[in-house]
C-alpha cells in the first residue's frame, strides 16, 4: 500500500507494531483525506438491493473494477432503477470498508451516463410535442419556388455554413444569403438559436430559413432537441428547413420544421432551384416565343394578302371606266364621221341629178351646217355629262376605297413589328447581362482561381473524392494532385 509521506502512518517508526484495526482505520483516514468528492463513470455489475434499502454493486470498465455502496438515505433521490450492465455516473467518496479491509466507493449521487438519459429525455419531449400537434403535416408550410434571399442560422465557423454557401453559389448564385450566427452546442446555444429564429422571423428579410450544423454525438446535437428551439421553429411564419447532423441523425427540430434535409448541403439544394435548368427553360421559352411570333406575323401577312386580292382595286375600276369612256368617244366620232360621209354622198348624188339646184343646195347646206352644230353641241353635252358622271363615280369609289385602312393597318403592323423587335432585343440583352453576371459570380467561386494562387487539390486516384484530412488517406493509397498547370500522381508512404 502506497501512503503519502505526510500521513500519520508514514511518520511513525518502522519498527512500531500496529493492530490490524488501527492500521485499517488510519489507512481509511489517509484515503478519505487525500480524495475529495469525485465523479467516476463505469458499468454496474454484481448488483445487490437487499431489503435494508441499501444498494451494493461493482463499478467496472475494461481493465479495472471497484466495490461501491449507496446507502438508503442517498438512493431515494435516484430517478431510475439501476440494472446490471447499465452505464452510470457517480459522485463518490473514496474509503475503506473496515470489515473486510477492502477499498470501496461510497456513492452520494447516481445518474445515467452517456446517451441513455438523453435518449429518454428526447423520446419524452418528442412524444409530448407530438401530442400537442407540433409535428402535424397540416401545419407545414411550402418552400418558395424562387427565393431571392435565404437565411442561415448556424455557427459561422462550422463546416455546415461552408457546405450551404458552396451549394447555393453553385446552384443559384443570384440568391442573397443572410447568416444569423449562433453557437450550435454548449450551455446557452439553444437559447441563442431560438432567439435568432425569432429575430429572422421579425425582420422578414429572407423568404426561407435554414437551421442546422454538422454531425456529432447526441450530446453535440442536443441544442436542436431543446423545447424552446422547437417552439421557435413552430411559431416562425416563414418556411424552415432543418439540416442537423448527418442523414442518420434525427432531432426534434427535424420533426417540427416544415422540411427536413438529410445534410446541410441537401438543405441548400432544397432551398433553391438549379440556375442552369432555369436558364435552359428561359432560353427554350424564348425560342418558342420567337417561333410563335414569326408564325403569327406570317399568318397575318398571308391574311392581309388574301384580303388585298379579294378587295377590288379602285384605281383599276377607275381606269376601266376611263377606258370605256374613251371607247365610247371613239365610237361616237366614227359614227359622226360616217353620217357626214353619207350626207356628202347624198349631196354629190343629188348635185349630179339636179341641174343647178343652187338655192336648194344652199338651203340644204345651211340646214346641214345647222344640224352639224347641233350634233356637235349634243356630242359635247353627252361627253360633258359622261365625264361628270365618271368623276362622281371616281369620287365615290375613292371615298369607299379600303386602301386608307389597308395603309393604316400596314403602318400598325410595322409599328408592332418594331416594338416586338425592340422587346426581343431588350430580353436578349438582359439575358446576356444576367448570364455574364452569373459567369462572373461562378468565376469568383471557381476552384481554378484558388489553384492560380498556388494552392492544389488532392483527390483519391480511384474514387475521385477530395482529400480534406490526412486521416482520409492510408499508406499506399494513390493520389492525384491538381495544380494550376497540370496533375501529379503520388503515393502515400507514411
């Protein structure tokens, strides 16, 4: 037995003889004086619970064991029934049991160790909140299709935020991200998370809220199993995506949230659409719109052409009437000439037969002249009436002509075509500007820029996965090291 050099036994002469009881009592005093109340953890075995109300058992781990006793006045405060094989946490005094001279621990306080107690508390809270309706599907809100701003409640130094930002910048770089920094584990972390959720909800500066952190043990994730966090999520007016831990981890926050994501990266993918797919849809709709516009213009032109062909042209009608007037005038002139010739022939005939019918000839000549004048006046009057009638018809045709409407429609069609061309040019220019901005944003987060600054990316030669930690690589594993100007193959030696 090793004793402290300052103890009573160590200060006595070597040849002094002790009684066993005295030795055990003094050794007990040394032990109890050397150890204050301490905490110890281990597994229960050899459990005995006699009618006296005391509890006796052995506390052990992989390499050692020690006898323990918990008296009746202490075990009344134990809120569970100890069993063999149970992992427990004890606050004890170190002492000796004088009756057998055995080293033992007197237990002052006992509680379940590890995740056992936490798991029961988790199940109890889950059952109670479920009975209250906090998990009902009817209370779930739908995620926005195209959010402009996304809130993230997480630790600013955690890997979860990095994963979320990486996925958002890849899928939809135009979305604005607002970080609400909190501690994701520790004493007041649950209160911080609940307060940040309430703050984000009151500000209404984002359209969907992601809360979460990376993986860990049940104790590490316990802040997201706190009741105040669950109620803050339930009362939040905006949709909430819970992304706590890995795919196998489930917390109370996952059940209360509107959507549960297996990982923070999956939460980012659920929050925003893929910009590439949206851009492809926009381009497809633009092409379809252009084709529809072209087809519509073609149909309108063809319809206009059919209308123009079906409607009579007033100029053509007027030309036909003028041509008819000319034909009538020519016929009238020919008829008049024929009458004159006939009369002349008759004069010649009678002049031959009659001898010197000077007086009759003069009379007939006077009559003929008079008739000629009347005939010319009549012809002129007929021509004047025909011309007036043609002018009136021409004016009526011009007034009823659809040509002005056709010209006006052609002007309207031209203006619509110009407006459509200008609108299409603006849409194309805006899409080009958006695409350029997205390409600049993509270039800003591109890993190639990181390579240009002297860094490298190491990946597994077989799986192609990125190596982030030295522990991810075994001796003999083949690696690919990506540099700015090429790749290097390597094999880990140590």
